[in-house]
C-alpha cells in the first residue's frame, strides 16, 4: 500500500508539472503524448523519491494537494522565460502600432500579437535545438531530492524568490525587445522632424506603413542576433526552476 501511495504522489507532482510546463501544456500538444511524458517521468522518478511510508487518509490527502500545487508551480516557473519572449513581442507590436491586431491564440492560451507569436515559435525552436527540454526534465528529477514528497511549504523566502524571478522576467522582455523598439523610436523622431519641416506631409498615414516595413526589415537583419540572444535567455528556464526549488528546500 505504501508503494502505491508513493507512486501516486510522484505522479501527482509530475502530471501537474506536464499540465503547465512550456510546450507540453499547449492545446496543440496531443493529450496522449502528455500522458506518455507524464507516465515516463513518473516511472523514472519513483526510485529517486525515497522510501515509501504508509500514511493516514488525511495525511495522504494533504500530501496529494501539496504535490499537485508544487507540480503546477514548477510548470508555471519554467514558463516564465517563454512569457518574457511573448511580452517582448507584444512590446514591439505596441511600438509599431500593431497592438490593436492582437487576437486570442488557442495554442498559447493568451492574447498574442504578431511579433509575440513569431518570437514564441523561435523560442520553441531554440528550446529543442539546445535540448533544454532535457535540462528541464533533469531539474524535475532533482526536485525529489531538493523537495522530498509531502514536505513543500510556502515560506517568505519562496514568495521573495518568485517576486525576484518575475522581476527578472520583465527585465528579460525589455532586453529582447530593445533593439527593435529603439529602431522604431528613431523612426518616430525622424517623422516628428519631417512633420515640422513639411507640415503638408500626412505623418500619421506615412508612419503606419513606414514603421511596419522598416520594423520587419530590421527584424530580418537582426534575426541572427535575436536567435543568439534567445540561445542565451532560454537556458534560464532551468535556472529559474532550480532557484524556485531551492527556496522551498
């Protein structure tokens, strides 16, 4: 009976993680594949979970709730870097005047802009090319030694750590979006000078087409740099998760 409880608790943590983890939590990711990933992780993690101890019904129910919440939190923390990438795209679209073109994306389950989608799919490509999904699984396996089953507790250090990680996410979003935002701001300044010099010029109509065209050209020119930057940023999903687990331990 104790072994069954152990497997259930491990499964609660890992299936909850898969339900909110980057890429795997997407609507387009097949449910059967989610079950396979969660089941495979559970089988691999059971030997790492320690000795089985039989619990009372009340303690087992409490442990299940803790493990489900911990798994969901781990998935959310590992999503932060992806949210930073989406936010960077939204900032660029806002500066380009595309923010009104946002639409609900069923894949990402958020209202996403055009550059937000583009950056998001680039981030997913980098994520798998660098085998960062394997690093993420490694961190999840490590969680059973850092935070043993049923011992997760919310502390002041945990709250402080999550706030700091959120701040780092915002900083990351601005760093990713900065090159294109600066380029568009330069266009705004040039158009402002032109409107003063040539009052007859319809700056509003000109700015919409000019920003879209120049923004796209600059993005294509900076694409290698964007991919290189994502290659430096994406590994932080692993670091964020380890920091979060350390704050719980």
